[in-house]
């Protein structure tokens, strides 16, 4: 219930140019009051550090910024007599998450923490790269709002610790690591579950904070992804061979590990838009959209060799939606062709063939 209440804060403010999607200031104000009056983190409850950060902490910080923004871009979302309560709640939650970063030999946080008691005595020493390395946006924003570097510092330490564990041969990271030994338990390197948001947060942290080391890490990671994960022809929209596809490989050798992709990978075209690699973003987006057209949604896991889902359910993930939105907003895609996307008909036939539409 707490998670639903806090996440709902942002849903009442969504707006696009020219028209309000929700933009419901009265419901937003009610939700803020309800959260302030009823939500407490002083509970004997064990939570995932990653999920609590991106969903709860992120929502509290976003709502606080929306309320206090002097420009009020979503309409009048100010709250009468608001006294930074959401920021104080975000601070309280983050302090309760900090024990996850203590007593780890690598600086990589434990995956779970009890909000009252700290790290459970039987806590797992293994965590995924995305979960441990995707905390910097929220922790960094909190540090800068409070003027307290502690939160950003621990999040950055975790990112650097993971980065320093990358393969000397390929430059790739695995997807599951032991936080005490630094040993890679999961050696799969890909763009999906366990890895996805690590790369996303490197770039978005640079966009937010302007720290050059974040961009340097991202650029290095992006080159390694292109060198070892990308399959298919060099030019996405023309030439001989198959259209491009990003696969899962062994982090140390670059050898193919399996023949499936998952729906989380659909975030990557949006990331390519943000760095200006728009043509590749358009082509990769078309691949995921073709799968969507075939099934009416993105299967959680799709086997590109068998042209069939390995895991057929769809848990309403937002990654393809975000990539679509970023492509739509991209100035390098002419206004009159937004979302229609300038793909050659031959390319679309190849994509449809890849996913079994024809």
C-alpha cells in the first residue's frame, strides 16, 4: 500500500506538450497529503534496496521537486503550507537504506535491508549489477537537495566498484556478483535483466550531474557493447546480412551464451537517442515493435532463434514505451515523420521475417 501511494504521486502530474495526459493537481494534492499523513518507514520490514530506491525514494524526490519548482511546468502543483515533508521522508528512507552499504568488502551494497534493523543476519551476499549500480540518480539528487554528500558518495562507490570488476579482455560486466569477494557469480553480459539500468544510470547521471567520469564510463561501456554484444550488419538500415540485434554473451570471452532477449532490453533504443545514435535507435526500436505487433505485447523473454517466446507473460514493463517516447520527441526525426520513422520498407520486411510475422 505504501509503495502504491508513493508511486501514485507522479502519475497525477504527467503532461505532454499541448495537452494534459493526467495533470490532475487536485488528486496530486490529495495524494501528497495522504502520503504525509499515513506513510511511515519505521517498520520491521525487509525491502529490496534497488526497488525501494527507484520507486519509493524516486517518487518522493520527484514529487518534492514538482511541488517546489518555481516554474510549475505541469500546472499549479504547489501544496499550501508544504514544509518539505516529502524531502524529509526521502531522507528518512535513505538513512534506513544506508546499512546495506556497510560491512561489504567491495563497497557494493547488500541487496536487501530491514528498515528497522539493518541488514538481516542471513542476507544474501550476491546481487545483480543493475540492482547495485542503479542508485546514483536518486541518491545523487537527495545529496544535492540536502547538501549532504553521503548518499551520492556511497552510490558512486558502488558504481566504481562494479566498473573496476569488468573483464580485462572484453571490458564487459557480468550480471551477478558476490559483494564480499568481487567474484562474478553470473557471467552473462547483456542489456536485459540484471544489467540494463546500470548503463542507463551511467548516462543519466552524467546528464543530471555533469560528472565527466560518468560519461567516460558510459562511452567505454557503449563501445564494448557495440564490439561484443551487437550482431548483424554494420549499417542498420541497409546492406547485406541480418538487421542488428544485441545478444547475451560471456563477459570474459564475448561468446554467445543463449538465444533469447528479454523485454527489459527495450530501454536501449531510448538510451541511444540520448547519446545521438538515432539511426541505430530507430532500427532497434523497430525490432521490439515488430515483436509487439506479433503478440500484442512484449513477451518477458523472446527466443530470436526459435522466433517464439520463452517466457510468454507481459508484466506491463515501461521500457519500450520510454524508448518510443524519446524517439517521438527526438528533434532529429522530422516532425512530420515522428513515430512513422524513416525506415526502408526492405528493412521492415527483414525485421518482420526475424520475428515470424511473415
